[in-house]
C-alpha cells in the first residue's frame, strides 16, 4: 500500500502522523511511505531521517492526497485538505465529528473511508488510541490553568500550591476518567486543594483509593457541581462520551458565583466542550473572558508538546496502520471488531451512531458495510 503523511496545517499543530521509526516499520513490511517535506520538523525529525527510514519525500501535500491509498494524520483534515480526499481512499486520524457538521458533510461528500482514532476501542471497552493524548491533555490542563491564573494572563493571581501560611488554590476536576485522573495527579503534585467529581461510584472509589487524603472525591449532581464550581479557582472539564458531543455541565449562570479571574480549562472542546460558554481557541490565542472568568479552550492541546505527543500517539496507532496496510481496511476490520469501531464515514454514509444521531444523518451499521460475516 502507498501511505501518505502530510504536514499538519492546523494552527500551532506540530505533531506528525508518522515518526521516522513508524515509517521504517511500514517500509520494512513492503509498503511505500510518502512524507511531505518538513512534516516532521515540529518534532525535530528532518527529511533526512525519513529518507534514511526508506520514505519518499514529497514537496507539498497535493501529490500525497492525490496518489496515496491511505492518509495518516493527527488532527482532523482542514477544509482545503478535505477538498482533496476521494472515494476509495482511507483517512486514518482524529476526527471528532459529532460537533463538526461542516467536516462531516465534506467527508460524506468525498466518499472517503474515514477511520477515527478516538472511537477505536480496546477489549475492555477503553479507547486506546485516545488514551495517550488524554493523558497528555490532562497533565497539560493543569499547566495551562496555572499559567492562566497568573495576574498577567487575566487570572486571580493565585499560585496553585500556595506557600507556607497561605492556602493553596482550589482545583475542581469534573470527570475521573483518563483526562481527569492525569489532571488530578498534576494538581495534587503541585500541592493544590483538589476535588474530583464523577457520577460513577466505581470511578470515585478507584480515584479515592489512589489519591487517599491527597484529593477529595464527590458525587456529581447538579447541586454538588454548582457548589464546587463556585468555590474553585481552577475548573478542569474532563468529561467524555465516546464519539458524541460533550454534555454542557457548567452553565453560564454558574459563572456568576465564581471569583473574578477564576479559570475554566475545557479539555472536552474537541467534542464541543462541557462548559456552556466554551468555544474553540488556538495556541496563538488560547484564552478569552466571559463574565470575568478566564476560559482556556485550545482544541489541540497536545500539539504544544509535539515530540512527546507524537511518539505516544504512534505507539498506539502504528499497529492498526500496519493491519490496514497488510490486509486492506475491510479485512482488517472483519478480523478486529475493535478497529471496526473506528469507522465513522464510508462511501458517503455515516457509520458511527453517535455522529449520525447528533448531526441528523441516516445511520449505517458497520456490519452493513462489511457484510454479514462481520461479528461486532
């Protein structure tokens, strides 16, 4: 298979779909890998490293999109990239379609076979291709929040860990999954007064056992959420419904009881955000203020630590890329129903139910696409 990896063009996105090591692995299995010149510069991997790995370097993305059978990326294709996609081509990347009607419409129109990293599952029901970026984003959310709390950045002027004689900042983490757990680890490590909210008693028990007295746990209902938000200096939104739009848990009304200069960090912004007042921002302009509350809603947070993120991502995406290249996407999915969960769009049809329901498309089950021999 001819596999192409273009340079990411989203604002301040420095990650790359394939590392030189991943390119070498694909080439060793007999596949042809085309890399856009400069695609790896953001992680310190120059064209020479890719050539040494056996990849072909191409100037510009046009030839890659026109001639490669599979496109491997990191972020969702931007509008100009979507115009180059075509029927019979496989797109393998993060998509986050539920809150993104224009992207979904373009992918449907193109006829491409679009496989989303974020909906590929594991045997235990986990999301293994999303997990490493959730770990990165969770940890970064505390760094970003701590910076936004500084007075020069519009915040209250509060140090997360405080100092002797001065209380630490109050950090609220909404959601105890991968993002929330990693955010809480960082907040606790910095000495913040940390509270974790979740609706799942098993999650609350797990994080409670892990953190012991270093963090508080609380069941998430409307009353507890509102009280905790009002008291917090920093709120981390870490709620995920796989493939679907995030629920709007923190309303604009709740912002009125927060201290001026308090900070909201919405890690769920890729799925539409879990704060009513959230809108996507970029690393170039990461924050804005609503009702005196600072909002940090960068939609590609891990792109800021591109080298760490790219290698963590390739560790989990490469095995499936090899499967697709070796077997073709249909046979790879027939053999691996967890990979099949990643199929979101194929030949003009939406094949992921949460996306179809959210955006009003007819839902076409994966088994319908792959044939009756497929067992989910």
